[in-house]
C-alpha cells in the first residue's frame, strides 16, 4: 500500500490518497470539484538502489604524477562515510574527480545512479559540497552570497532557517571580514540549506571550535536519521570515530582499508594492560607482548577468556581491557608501509 | 536548459561590475565632453598646422588630413585612441579576468557545486559584461551629442548612432577574446596581460599598415582596420566585412571557450 500526496491540477489543493502500485483510482477534488484519475507509480520505479555513490577503478593522473589509482568503493544511502588519509594521500583529488572538476584518467563513478561523466548538472541538484580550501566571494556580504546561491539552486531551502540558528554568522558583514570559522560556517550553511540527498565535504571541521564541532556532529547525525548521505574526508581521527559508520583509508592514492568502524575495531582485537604483584617476567603472554614499567601489554583477538584464566594465577593489581582507537588502527595501516 | 535562461550568474557578474561600469561611464563622458568641447579653441590653430608637411610626418594616424574639421578632430582625439584602444583595454582586462579570477580565487569550486554547467558559466560571464558596454557606449554618445548641439557644430547624428552601434559589436568581440583567454589561463593577471598585448598589437599593426604599403596586409589582422570611425561619422559608410569579422570573432571565441572550459581540468593549488 502506498500513501501519496496529490495536488489538484486546477486549484492546487492537496489530498492524501492510498492505493497499490500501478493502481488507477478516480478522484474528485473536495475544493473545486474537478474530476479526474490518478495512477500510482508502478512497483519498479518506487524501488531504489541503496548505493548512492558507486566508484569503479577511479584513477586520476596529473600528467605522469599519480593522484589516485584504482579506487573502488560504494557508499550506501543514509551512511556517514569517513575518508581518511594523511595530507597528500589523494583525498581531495578523489573528491574533486567525483564532482567533475577533474576528469578521470580511467574508471568511472555514479552518483545517485547517474554517471558523473555526463550528468553532473543533474547530480548537483541533489548534492551539496564543502570544498577543503574554502574560498567565498569576499566582496559580497553573507546575505548576498546566500541569496546568489539560492538563485542558482532554484529550489526550496527547508534547512536555511535552522542552519542560520545553529551556525550563526554576521550576515550583513562582507565575507572578506569573516574569520576562518565564520567562513567555514557559511560553507556549511550553503551546502546543507536545500537539504540535499548527499553532502560531500573536504575536511569540514577545520576552523570550527570544539563547541561548534559538537553542534555540527549533532546536525550530521540528524541528517543521517532522515536518510541523507554524508561523505567526508578528514585526518581528525577522533571525529571520524565519533560519527562515521564506515571508513575508507587512502594511502598514496590507493585504498588500503574499507570497513565498518565497528568491524574494523573488532578485527583489530582488544588491548589488555595488566599490572601484577609478581615480577612481570614471570608471566608469558603472546609474542606481541610488551613490558613497560610495571605494565604488561598485549593484544588479543578472540581469546580473552584464555588470557584471563592465565592471569588468574597471579595477583592482579590493576587491569584494563579496551578497544583500539581509530588512531591506533590508522597508525597500524601506515606503520612500516610508508 | 531552463536554468541557463535564468541568467543568475550573468546578473551577479553585472552587479559585481556596477561600480566599474559607473566609473568607466563617467570617465568617458568626461573625456568626450573635454575633447568635443576643446575643438573651438583649437580650430584655427589646427587649420594653420594641417599642411602637407604635418600630414606627412604622421602617416600612421588615420585621416590626419581631416584634423582641422570637427569630425576629424573627434575621430583622432577621442575615438581612435581613447575609445578603440583605451576603453578596449579596460573592457578586455575585465573580461580576461572574469573566469580566471574564480579559478585563482578558488571560488569556482563553490560556483560549480551548484547545478550549473561549465558552458553556462562561459556564456553568462559574457552576457553579464554586455550591460557595461552598452551603458558606457551610449552615455558617451549622449555627451558627444549634447556638446555638439551646444557648440553648434555640424555632425550627422544618425552616423554618430551608427558609430556607437558598431562600437557595441567591436567591444563584444573584444570581450569574447577576453572570456576565451580567461577560460584557458588560470592566472587572471596573465590572462589580462595577454589580452592587453593582443589589443596593443592590433593597434600597432594597423598603424604600421597605414605607414608603409609593404605591410598593408598586416592591417587585416587588426580590428581597427575594419572599423574606421571617420568614414562612418563623416559619410555614413559602414564596412560590411568589419561587421562580419566582429560577429564572427565573437561567436567563434565563445564557442571555443565553451568547449575548452567544459573539457579542461580545474585544478586548484
């Protein structure tokens, strides 16, 4: 059963109707009494693919210099995807190739089911973007800038009022007088104001103070709940850890990890730190075990029970078991590989 | 397609140049008033000066033999140098930085995050500069008319209107070259310098072609060869080839700019 809002073609009065996909029903407008038929869309067109961004073997060379190579990944609807990598790894190149600023040397990508090679204008109707190196029109005031972009979007701006409340900027001041944080806020406002399906952001929290970052994360979580998709690059691991569902790690232009944050952490195992009354040397742990000061440290995957039972023969002064932070994971991927 | 006809980028370009347009208009109105108004005080002196030796010593100036007439004076002093060269340089400078400044200033990333095509940006940047040309052009024309009436000099007003109509085409051709350069060269200063070099080069080529018969063919490469303000103003003779050249250059430059800009990588550093 589908529920749809139908506007009367004559007087624009809206009524809510129910029916099955493909069903044709007779309607009379309660306002102007005009008579007509309405056909519900067939099942196939109401089904939508879950992958809003599909990237296949995307490669970009700047002449002979490698930007990115053979990137393949998909991003699902309603997902917050974190794109991690140190400076110069290819994050910005990936984003700018996806958005059509750079044409791929090889491979292709689809956003909302449309090929980026020939549907960029259509795609951008449903997409917001915050550039990493954000530069706004300095000679305009914040208000003039937003008005200009509103006229270019040519659509409703359902989130503008809310955004202006959360990210308060001096709208009547010229943008060239804005601080870095104010500019970043204006960048966020323009990207989200028309409530786009997807927002792509290149290090969006740089320049925001911790309080604003928190507000921004809350806003992103709220957008996610509505089914909006967020793709953002970052090198701030704690923020990725806080809000991302899935991450991709890029190193030297290639994807080295693509995983759920939770799965990734599970795979990495747990870190056990223990302090015993006996001499630390008397305890034999796994090969990777390290002894620092009085602490014994080792990583375990799925045999916590075994190690706890081993430790039970000792007098335990202190014990910590915790997950790997994303930072540990990140360092793990980069260690020895650079 | 409907987004293109909304011309919002053009409108913004127009607004951005509002002040420049006003300043240019006032500047050229003042210049027109000054040169036209100066004529009576120079007339007798010019009559004495314009002998065969004088004419021979300035072979590169078109219609120097007519300098003692009102039309000749206007053409030489106002139209040839200030209008066709100086204003063209100013307008060309602005056009050459139109797209380049968005790339250099990195605002192109945000502009293109809207549902606008790159071809549309090229066309709208061009369209957005048209009002400036029209305003400066016709405000100057009105001043020339006013001064002429005040001085009670003889001037064919219909011909004056024709000069300014052809000027619109001339400046549009200049702008289209500027927009093309702007679509190719990221650095706005570099684009503008190339533009100025082209305009000055054209001026020099025309002067050289007037000076020596051997280099007459060089003149065909110059816009000035196709737009003789004196013959239009005095005799109402319009060079049909010139109109075709101006319109042709405009169309070709814009098409090349559109396709080049559509395909190129926009790198920001």
